C-alpha cells in the first residue's frame, strides 16, 4: 500500500516498500451507480434534517469488509498479498442499500447506518473469506458476526431530541436505493484534513478474476 497524491488507484505487484508512518486503512465494497446517486440524495436529506451528527464523507460510501486500524506500508502490502487471491475466486454480487438503523441502540446511539440487502449470503462469504485469509496471515480479525451496513455518521455525545425525531421519521420511511453490481473491493486509507476525514482509495481488488481468466483462455 502506498501513500501519495492524485485520485488514481494503482498497485505494484512484488515491489518492496520501506515502512513509513502507519496509516488507518480498511477494506470495503464501494457503493456504485445507480445506487450511488440515490444514496447521496438520501445523505443530503439527512444532513439537512438531522442535527448533531458527524457525517461520513459524501464521495465514498462503502460497505466495510474489514477494518485494519493503523497499519504500516509493509503490513499493507502483506495484507494485499493474501486478499487478492481470496477475492479473485468470488463472484460479483448484486446489492442495494435498504433501511436505516443505529448501533448499538437508540438508547446509546453511536453509529447511524444504512442497511444492505440483495445477495447478502455472497457478501457475507466475501467478508468471511477476507477475514480467513487475514487471520492465517497473522492479522487480528473481528470475532463478532458480520453485520453488513453502510455507515452514515456518528451522533454527538449528547444527541438532542430535536435531532432524534427527524431521524426516527426517516427510519419509518425505509429508504431504498436501486440495486448495483459489486465487482471489486477497495482498500481505503482514512486521511485527516481541515474539512474532516477523507476515505482515499489506494488499491482495487477485483472479484472473479479467476473465472474471467478461464473464460479468456491462455494468451497466444
């Protein structure tokens, strides 16, 4: 994994990289069109109507598969080395964002989220395969059952009633996006800045590259 400017996501296979300061990173499925526009419209409405929340970046909604926390460049490269083959054998999946909720409860709201449905079993298998590969490679993994969601934001410590009420109304509406095809995972870096945290894509990990290679056949 490399740090650097620009918007592109690139990778150099097999290159040794010197360790730099650790970065905060996570692996996720990015929300794609046509769901992306619907999600951003929902987020804009939430930001307008629901107060006292630290909202996640608008440009990079995602469904987290694994959270690394702080990770060095060498460990990032090692993680990619086991994750690429783990996801390469998995098929693309059809997903959509559906419904709103809170972790752990409205009595102690810490995370506001949008739910996920569609090919949920395939998504869970993707998360399981990633965790298994990372565990074998010596990385710590989440022991709790996987709960697919797209994080919207985190309420302030004292979340007032006048903010909870519009949230509850929106929960009752059960907003839903169109379905989208998830054909790759992305390794993101969380980059702090004056306007807040940005989630910068660093590496793309395509799904189903093994099947695609078999269909193409050997190169002449």
